[in-house]
């Protein structure tokens, strides 16, 4: 194991310590190992870094051979946002499905099992859970990543998730402070703005974070959002009023504050990542997350040098940078001493069990109880009405029910349809007609994701249901639109286990 390079001064080591960079590849590049020897204390992992649990364990062992106390962070929410199972879909339903069940013990068990798997692979910091209250149904970036639109529900499940994850020895990073739920803009693309009163923020957005703090969350992630009632000038990540005054002062939080990805356009497109990183540390952040899109040595050096230069120019107090670095090291010490569960205490099927419980099944009027609706016995045609992928989710993670139905009903045929060009109604009608033509005489299973946010998708369903009222509809996003179809199944998320749970209902296979 390499010790910190003796020629690296304290200021430079502190500047490296507060960075959480990503990298490319499934083994650690030489530059990353070198920076670990110079003071870098954290590494962020993404789907591109993971091929299998065994490979991930070897990668984290490689990192710890260079620095034993390195924090290895990952964005593993389960549900739609998965890195452990980025190419297959998650074995765990996401927050919205857990909120639909509303069993805090189940949420604790799911988070514990997810944490146990992370810990077994050498990961000790998870950028989860999302504590956002999804109060704006148009929200393009949170949606099913939220436990729901009810503040009380989001609060109790956030606390359960934090305690479950940390009971497995993995630090929780509750996000996106002060709350990203009431936004209609994705901060990956632009700077969202929440125009509500300070009282509404306090009662709605902040309540789940209070619950997370009370539950002992080891980290909190800031949001790149502008909340004028709290700070009219700076987004939360760069706001001393919000990070130091509100989160530290009023809420009494003393753990690690991590920024959301600084390469996101809400910051990079307005302040630049170097200046933005200096402002974030000055505002009260302790760790700079960067690497979702920027993952190289040059980026690390640019940020390191920007922080050092800011201290030397008097723009960033040296004691503030030292304090931030101290909190990173404190979390690393906790992670090094946190207990690890010796064995799987809840069973590997806990995720599928939760996904089955999360289903909401509605039969069309006149068909009676959905439990009495006859399952499909012949292989259907699965028409996936596919929206543009959420950047946080990524387009490499599969979703839907096709693979599971093919397993249960061999011979099932599938097709994917999107908005295309032109007006939403025309695009939707075109997609619907194309699906009808492709399906032929087969029974149709239409799979949608946030029908209420996509007018073309609603129009495509109109076309399908007008011609084929026996169509089964599976909603794998937030079930905001009214149920329709001969049978409507709301999964409350698009994880692989959610697709399996829905497929079991369609094929009449009883969940075990």
C-alpha cells in the first residue's frame, strides 16, 4: 500500500481529498492510483466500471491496495437507477414501489440487502436514498426515484432506508437537498427553479431530510436547484445560506455534504466546474462529485489546482478546505470500522417480494375483480411505448416486461415505439397504428412509462385501445394517468423485478 507522497503539501492533499472523481474502465487507471497516493480519498463508480460482482470486488481491492481507507462511492438506488445491475436491470424495486407498499420494515430490509451486496463488493458509500417529495407530477428527473408525493410517507421511508443501508456498513447519502421534487426541469440539462414560500419548503421539502438526519445519515447530497425563498442568487450547491445556514445551522447536520455531479449543465453551463467547485466548498460542501461525464486525470488536476489557487488568492479560507477534508476523512474512518453483516439475513428474494407487493392491478369496468380476470395463455405482442431515457437512469439499462413474458410465455413477440417527429397527437397515432400492424391477431400488452408526461404516449394508447379494447396496459412509471385497458397494472417502477412481477400477473403465474 502506498502512503501519501511526502512531497505533497497539506493544502494540495486537502484539495485532492475533497474530490470524488470517476474514471473509465473496469480496472483502476495508473493516474487514479497515483492520485490516491497523493491524497485523493474518494472514488466514484458508475455503470461503465462494473461488469460483475467479482470484477467489482477485485477493482475495490485494487483501490484499497493503494489506499486502505479510500471511500468507494456508487449511485445505486435500486429500481430504475442501478449500477450493480446496469445491463440487466435491478433485483430491487425503487423508492416509488416501496412507497406504494408503505411498509417501513420492508424498506429497511430492502435497503439492508442492497447495502449488504454493496459491502460485499467493497463499496462503502452509496449516493442514496432520494428523499425528494415528488410534488410536481411533471418532474422529469425524480419521478419513481421518490417514495411519493406525500411528505410523511417520504419521511418515514427515507429514515428506514438510511438505517437499513447503514446497518450493512454502507454510508447513506440522502439526496437532493433541499429537495428536487417540485421541478419540471432536469438539472442535468439546465438550472431548475422552485418558486414556493420558505414555509412550504420547510414543511414539505425539508421534512424527509430532517428524518434522515435524525436517523443518522452519514452524508447528504446537495441539489443544483435555485430556491429563491432560501437564496435568490445561488443554487443550493453553491449557497452558503442553504448549506451552512440551513443544513448545518437550522437542521443541525454535522456529517458530510456531497455535491451532485459538478459536470451537470446546471453548474457547468453557468459557473464552470472549477469556479463552481470553489464556490461549493466555500458554501459548506465537503466533497465534490465529478465523473459522470468527466472522468480523467486532467479534470482532477484542474479541480485540485482551482481549489489551491482559490485558497492562495484569499477566495477560499484555508480552514474551510481543511474542515471539508476532515469530514471526508472522518467518514472514511466510520466506514473502516462499521460492522458488516456476516450473512444474508433477509433472503435474496426480498426485492422480488417487494416488487410483487407494490403492484396495483385494475380491471376494466364489467370485468369484475382483477383477481378473476383470465390470464393470457397464448404468447402476446408486447408494444413498448418508449420515452427518451432519463440521464440519471441511462439508456443502457433495460426496462419493460418483454424478457419476463418471453420466459413465461415462449413465443411472445416484442416491439418498441417512440414519439418520432411532429405533433404529439400525430406521433402517438402513428406509433399506435404501427403497433397494431406489428401485433397482427396477437393479444397486445402495451407498456408505458409516465403516460401522464408524454402526450404522444397517451395518444398511442388511445389508438390501441380504440381498435383493441382487450389490450393489457402496464404502467412502469408514476401511475398518474387514470387506469385503462382490459387490465391495467401499475408497477411503480421499471426495475427488472417489477417487470417480472407484472409478467406473473399477465401469465397467471402465482408469485411464490
